[in-house]
């Protein structure tokens, strides 16, 4: 039976400070964090080592741990210069080690409309391999996330990457596959041997909107049931991506406010974060995990 470790993109709670993100995670039964952003001015790709060391002390004092680094590396066009991107990646691997993060999330490059994926395949593989090799040599495991618009947005191209890039593992995101029109059960069957951890996010085929896990077309319950049969630790990273109604403050208070909010929207990031966490806890309880 798998031991599920609950992590989260802690910036989605709406707090810009590390202390605020720690508090939100603790309030929602989350023990680990996938670090990504700290307000509008700072994200994990830009975080200096000196700041990371200060944050590590705060994390240690709180008892919170870092499950992964939610970097954005590989989220550039395949035609852009790779060398400066890779230099920044190396600095973030140093930050990952400061946090004792076992994983760093990455992507497999965007394409212009009409570009041929096959024609750019070798360059994609080479650049992903370069990042995976560097991370591995420095004690961090690079994990590729499927995302709309990149080379690895379909299950078959994810499989191509994972089979042909050594030291690379996968992050399985059901909602992203739904948004690409993929059958998530087929995708998971293909990618399960290479999947290191999962993002807990769900979506609807009808309009690609993100919903709490278990409420969409991502077959999250069935996938978690399959994953629960593994042995050892498996990290599940909550990534709410739920709609927050930014115009709430302009509405009248009371019952009119909620009636005016769009369907599926939440009144704050804290509320959407809690809704996503509650849905995940309920789903795990359903499968007996």
C-alpha cells in the first residue's frame, strides 16, 4: 500500500510570504510544499541562494518540508537560446539542494503554431536530457510535467521523452491531459512505469475548466486507486487552479454576492485552496488511502 505524501503548490493559497503559505498548508492537512512563487515579484526560478537559506531555516522551524521545486524551466519556445536558460536552471538546482528538495519539475518547450514536433524532436530531447543530467549529477531528480502546447503534451510524446531521456521521470497531471483531449486512463497506463509523482488537478472535457479532483473527466479516483497499490512513498501535489472571482470586492455583501459569482468560482484564493484540499482528502478517504 502506498504511503501518500500530501504536498501543494503553496502559492495558490493566495499568500505571498513563506510564513503565510506554511500556515495555509498546515490548516489544510498538507505536510510538504512545491515551491513556485512568492508574490508578483519573486518566483522560484529567480530565488537567490542567500534567500533560500533564510527560507530553509523558517521551514525547519515550522516542521514543513519541500517536496519539489515547481520550476518553469522548459517553458520557452524551442527556437529560443537554450544556454542562458540552462544557466538559470543550474542556479535553481542549487536552490533545490538548499531546500533538500528531491525533485525539480520541468517542461519540454513550446512550439509556434504550425511547427512540426517531429522536426524538433532531437533538439527537445537534447535539451531536456541536458537538464535531467545536470540535476541528477547534483542529487536532484528532474520530473517532466505534461502541459498543453509543449512537446510532451500528449501521452505518446511524454512516453517518447521518458523512454529516451535518462535520469528523467514524469509528473502526471490529469487535468492537463484532459485539456489536451487525452484519455487519462490510457495515458496513465502508458506512463505509470515512469511516473514519479502526481499533480492533483481535474478538468472537464466540455470547456477545459479546472474543477476539484473527482469532479472532472480526469478519472482521478481510478488513477489514485491504481497508484495506492504501489509500495513506499508517493507524493501528491495539490494544484487547485480553481477560479477565483476577482470582482467580489465590487459587489454588494450578503446573498447577492454569491448569486452574482460565476458558477464554480470561489470568493478568495484561500477558499479555493481549501476546496481543492477538501476534495483530495475526501477522495483519498473514498479509496481507503
